[in-house]
């Protein structure tokens, strides 16, 4: 698996422009990687594509 520094990270569209409280995701064929942009040295949370789809469905219905 690629290191988290080699992934293409994208900021959440809900993140502000001030640079705080940002969530970033990187998408690979196998999984979705999620990290806090304030501390990129921490290991990202990784979830399978099916789990990510369930999360998005849940978030959209909330």
C-alpha cells in the first residue's frame, strides 16, 4: 500500500478556508483514507469502499 504522503489528498467541501477543522480523504482502488489535515503525521483512518458508502448514506440522511 502506498504511504499516506504519496496519496492524492482532497479537503472536505465542508472545511473552512481558515485552515482549521479540516478533514481530508484520499481514494485508492482498495480503500478510502481519512485524515485530520491539522496533524498529517498521524496515521490516517482507512475504510473499505463498502463501509465508506454506508457512511455517506448515513451522513446524507442525518
